[in-house]
């Protein structure tokens, strides 16, 4: 069985390389280089405090880009396990075979319709409500992009190892200038300077709860929007409208579940971390949230933040449904209409 799992891992990683070959240039240069450095660290099993040299990373990067160039036109391969071949997107069937071996597999689509794959050790399963949560630990195969969690149908996949590396990336970026901002306030609750590994462990354990809350919100939004929403995202392709639609749904999920729960328990550290992680399109279309956060941080009063979240829940819910209605009514014009609609309805 050990040999069979090795072949499976190699096949999953090959599909990861094929996906990266097609989408590796989706990032801006600085983001791309940062992600590649950490991908190099993961692939070589290096600790976070290991100093990476330009020479070693540069040689690996050249080789990796050459590999991607050779794979960019390849199709995804079937996944072998115990003399059977599985479609790489047949997640449920494959996991039924892998669970006895303590492994978990996921395949789906992320931003810009990038296929995402990972194979890792299954730490535990939970069943909160009507959704099944699969929590993964050490990963055996992964893409350049490694989201901390994904909601797929009736399942939520939470990737503890990927989330730990995301925290490290954010910590490293913050350390360059150490600004007094929301992210710095979140990091201030941990002793990263003297006990990096243990501090990362504690922060992962705490903040994974908020990650799971977001995915629960995504699940509820998905139940309301249906499969047509995903069809719309595919139609939008690699466009600003796709990023806008994803940001609208993210805000709806968070205003429905994540933020109300954090405020209910008055979890200051997680509120700092949540705001500190907002960027790109999500930050652009919801400027009132950052303003409400600053009002709360300055006065200690939760009321402005609660009002903003209550308004956001209704606003983003209504807007998401309007985007979906546009797609259903005029699918051939949806890209321009969604962009205009979101731009006219920032909050």
C-alpha cells in the first residue's frame, strides 16, 4: 500500500504543477516571488527560521519555471490507488478510499478559476450542523496557491499546514516595516521574537476557528445562491468582475457568520487579525468596515462595528442576488453589468 500511496502523491503533485503552469503568472511580481519562496521552503522541508539564499531559491525557481513550461499544455492525470484510476475531481469517491489510511484529498476551483489540489494527513472530522468539516495537517502535495479552507458542496476542507504558512508569510511581510496596524495588533498577542514555532501553533489553533466560521458562512451563502453562482464565476473568467463577485460573496459570508460570532464573544485578537487580512477587492468595495474598525479600536465601543456588520449582511446579500439575477437575465452581458453594479454599490 505504501507504494500505491507514493504513486498517488506523485500524480496529485503533477496535477498541481499543471495547474501552476497555467496560472503561475496570475500574481503580481512581488506576490509571485514571495509565494515561490515559501513554496520552496515547503517543498524542501525547511523551517521558518532557515535563512533562504538567493542562489538556492533562484536555481530552484529557474528549474520550476522550466518544468511548468513543459507541462502547460498537458491534461490533468487520473489518480492511481490500489489498481484503480480516479478522476482528479471525483473528491468524494477518492476520500472514501483514503480515509482508512488517515489521508484527505481535495480538488476544486479558486480565484480566476484556478484548479486547486492538495493531499494531506487527516487530523480529524467534525459535523457542525449540516456540513462535514475535514481538517488536514501535514500536506503531501499542494499547489503554489494554498487556501486555508475551501467549501465544496456539503464539505469544508480546512488546511492547518497551509494556514500556518499563510500566517508566516503575513508575519514576514509585516516585519519589514512593522507598521502600527490591525495585523501588528494581532501579532502582538504572541511572542514571535523569542518562540516562533510555539507562537505560530497557538495562533493557528486560535484563528482556524475564524477560518471555519467563514467557510460556514460560505456554505450558507452557497445554499441560498445555488450552483448557478459557480456557473456565473466560470463565465466571468479572469476578469475584475469575477474578483468583485467573489468579494461580494465573501463579505456576505462574513457579515452573516464570522464577524457576528467574533463580536458576540468580543474576540479582540481575531477582529484585529480579520481586518489585517483584508486586502485587494474585499477592502476596496467595503471601506466602511475599515472605518468602523478604527472607530472601535479608538474608543473600545463595539456599537459602530456591530452596526456596520448588520448593514453589510443585508447589503451584500441583496447585491449577490442581484448579480445572480443579471447573469440569469443577460448572460452574454454579465461581465460588464456585474462590474458596473458592484462599483455602484460599494459600502
